[in-house]
C-alpha cells in the first residue's frame, strides 16, 4: 500500500507531500489543484510504460506544466507587505514525482536537456530516478539508482552493478531496466505501478461506446471508455461477486435488475425497471443511470488493482444515487487501495460513514490554493510525512 505521495513543481503543486490511507478522499474548491493531483498520479503511472514524455507533450510540454510562480514565497509576500516578484533560481528546474509504500518507494526528476543541435529541446529528460526499500531513500536502502545515462542496480552480494550510457535520457529506468536477472525488485515496482487503474468522466452521450452492442468476451477489467460494459457486468455475474452486483443495482434502483443478452455474439445491456412493460436498452438509459452502471462495473472488478483512482465519480449522478455509490466505493476499498478526487461533500460524508461501519481506514485531504500554490489544509511543517528528494 502507498503511504506517501509527493509532487514538486507540477502546475500548482509546488511542494506537496500527502499522507495516503487505504481509502483517501481528496476534496477542495474549484481550482484548488484536485485535477492537477489526479494528472500527477497518471503521469507517475505513465513512467512505468515509458510514456511520461509523451504524456507531458499532450499537456503542452514541460514548460507548460511546470510551477509558474517564484521559487520561494517569502513571509513578507504572504503577509501582504510585498508583491510577488520573480526570483533568481538557486536550484535546477525540474518536475518531481514520487511515492513511498510499505515495501518500496520511487522518485523521478524530469528536467530540460542540455541545449544542443536538435529540434527536441523541449523534450524533458530523466535527470534522476531512484527505487528503494522501506519508507525513504537512504544509501543503505537504495535498490536502483539512475543519474543521467548511468544506472546502478544492487547485485546479489549487496554491491552495485553499473551500466553506463545504456539508457536514453528520455527513457525511464523502471521501464527499461526491469529485468528479473538484473534487479527483480525493479520489475516488481514496475508491475505494481502498471497495475494502477484510473477512471475519469465516462462518456454517456448518444454516441458513447457504452451504449453500443459489442462482441462479448470475458472482461475482468472495465475499459476506460466503457465500451465493454455489458461484457464486464456479465463477467462479474459469472465469476465475480454476483450478490454485490445485484445489491448495487437494487440499492440505487429498487426492484430493478440487469439482463445481459447475447445476440449472435454481441452483448446487449437490458435494464428491467419496476413499473415498465419492457426492459430498456443501453441506448435508452439516462446519463446518470448509465454512468452509475459504469461505476458498478469498475468497482466490482474481479481483478482489483494495486491502486484505483477515481476522478469526480459524482458527475451527472442524481443526489439520490450518491449513497449507493458511496457504499460501492467503501466496499471496494476493502480489496484495493482507493483514491477518490471529488468536490461533492455529500458523497465524501457518505463514504466516510460507510467506511466507518466497515472499519476501513479513511483519510480526507482538503486542498486549498494560496498565492497560486496548492497546499493541504491544516498541514503544518511537523504534520508532513517524512520525505526528501534525491539530489541530482
């Protein structure tokens, strides 16, 4: 389980270190940095697939994603006695992401390349990467250490095996060096991070993939676009928790039930609602009903990930559906670590209540923005989890 998440110089997250629990609820006003935190987690996961550089390019490149404020915000500025001014940089400019867990931790530092004769001067480079055992990086706990093109990994004797100029500066160490013969711990970290799952704003418009009939195959994990919704629900019914599926539907829509019809290999969702003479197809369902069923399929997956991150799951849902969704989320946290990003206080309170009944550890983190910087409300210097970034 992850215990700490750290982000530095990513959008409004100038210097943020967050404690994580089995179930972590992230809330805050609009513009407080919730979406930036969600994106930072996705970017961290992309590094395990060697996709961090491309992911940053889709956001406008490293210059567009870096913290836009001064390196430090002095006391006089915070007290309103002086305006915010530009400062001379005393540290290398870089975007840093990292986490620490029960067994392993990982940190990366992305920066600008040394100017040269290339058209790709804005492509970020990996300046430093570290994987360690335990809560924090220390010389004795490092398992793999990368500085520029040089990667060092622990050998069987506890010494270091060094590879020089064997990795491109735009490639991640955990993607390129995860070899069971070279460093099995690095492979373990990579596979765990790759198992992280993200769901963000399912489509429910008329042309939404979830409304279309599709060829059905066993689907242990709902796709990010929801196209395999019918197959995912059928899989839960056959090899997953069919009772939980029935209860999830009945709690939200009393006396209703789901049917998955196989029409010449294509799976069609049919929703039997109390009082209607015929079932409704996926194309006929309201946006809220369809989105709720998508969350049911995502949260009752027969193959839970190491970490499941949900971004604003309350979108388009009627307030009456939030208690049922809260029950699904709190119950799912018994099988996997969950981070929920939301501004719906009613949903947060409902999740906290159900989690308390299930004796699931829950942490509620309220973000706020001050002088353009995202901070954790109520977190003093002594309240921050122990964390330090590996130096370049």
